[in-house]
C-alpha cells in the first residue's frame, strides 16, 4: 500500500497539473462555453476513459520496469521533475493567453463529444508524461505490490482531475466572464500554480530516498 505522503504528493501534483491549462482543459472549456454544460460533461466522460486507459497500461508497465531494470527509475524520476518545471514555466511565460477565451466550435452530437474527449485525453502529452514519468516516483517497491500502488495512486489522480474539470465545465461561462473583467486574478492563478509545480519538481529531483529503495 502506498504511503500517506505518496497520496498527498500525487494529490498536490494532480491539482497543480489540472489547473495548468492543457489540451483537456482547452477542449472542455471550448465545449462548455460554446455548446453548454451537458456537452462539456459528455466530453469529460471521454477524457475520463482516456485516464483509465493510461492508468491500466502504465500500472503493468511500471511493475515490469521495476522488476527487470530498477535503475531506470532514476531517469523516470528526473524526467518527471523536468516536465513539472516546464509546466511551471509555461504557466508564467509571457504571452500565454487565457484558456477561458476559447474559439467557437461547431455543435457535435454526444457520441462525437465522447470520442473527441477520449482522443484528446489519449493524445495529451501532459497526461502521458504524468503517468509514465511522474506517477512512478510516488511508488515505493518496499511497501508491497507495485501494481496496486500504481492503480490506487492513479485513481486518486483521476478523481482529483475529474472533480476539478467537472467544476470547470459547470462554471466555465462564469469564470470566463470573471477573468475577462479581472486580469490580475488570472495572473495570480498562473503564478500560484507555477510555484506549486516548481516546488514539487525540486522535491522530486533532490529526494534520493526512493531511488535508493528501488535500486536495492
């Protein structure tokens, strides 16, 4: 079973990543603003299916990597830290724009909304790297079944991401209006998320305890 600190860590990372604009958020906001909350929720269901697909595939892969080449964990860990730092920079770099000012999309039926949500999730490099490079460094082989740890941590990340995205879908119109009138709040949100992501990245990169455990 994963440790409490691992669950807290993946929760913080999940919050930081879901609140940093990416393909999933852009698609959900665009659908919710232009086609309504119902369309946004159907699209979110497709994105959830993409999360679960990545989770099952990654859990099996993590177990194989740890069993055959444990030292690879060091590289995975540093890659995850580097990606979080890149997200932090992306959040505060000049000219980033606002995800809550989306372009207009054509009206799509529920089946296409779901499938496009799924495809957006599966092709989202942010989600791919989260499961391949970030989630594994919260898994400690010394604490038991690696697959179960990976699944439980991944489910926490999925629950956090879907909960936040559901709130975004339901309030996208109001948030867009609010941020359009108050650009300072949009800047504060970006810098806050960048700080959280950078802090987590530095902790991951400088903490050698799990690397030593996984290599033993």
